[in-house]
C-alpha cells in the first residue's frame, strides 16, 4: 500500500549553469510529495502515520529550505538536485519512502526514487 503526503515551501534560486533566464534570481512555490510504501501493520492499521511524515519533512526539509535562497544550501539548485537533497535528508527519518515528487511549477515536476 502507498501512503502519501504533500507539502509546500517558498524559496528563491538561480541556476548558474543555465543559459537562459533561469540564471537570474527568481522564486517558486514548490510542492513536495512524499510517497511511502509498505504493508499495513495489523496492530495500528497503518503503513506509516501521517504525523510521522509531517514531523520528518518539517524538521529535515521545510525548516531548512522554506523562505531561503536555495543557492545558500546547494551549488546548482535545479529541481533534480533539490529532490535528491530532500531524499538524502529524509533517509535517516525511518520512513518507508518509495519516491519523492517535487513540483517547481503546477505543471513541471521531477520524480526521484533513490
């Protein structure tokens, strides 16, 4: 079974290696989806508690990235690099993460499964 939760954060970035306008400082409201997979525990009736997902993402991702310049955290903060950074941060949280989806705009997103 898959259990997912979505979060959003606002951040600015510039892409120093981009040949176009994205080289300039600009911002996005990012949406991060955390997809967890596992079997339902017969005792709790859950794969993972939604509250545990929220706590891990808040402490390990949102508290670090929300309302910041992402270039202060990573050298070339493309959507691909941001989602990989999020994955690495969440690996120690004990969640059964299957994949992450990071939306940079409502129609542009990346999917990462480690």
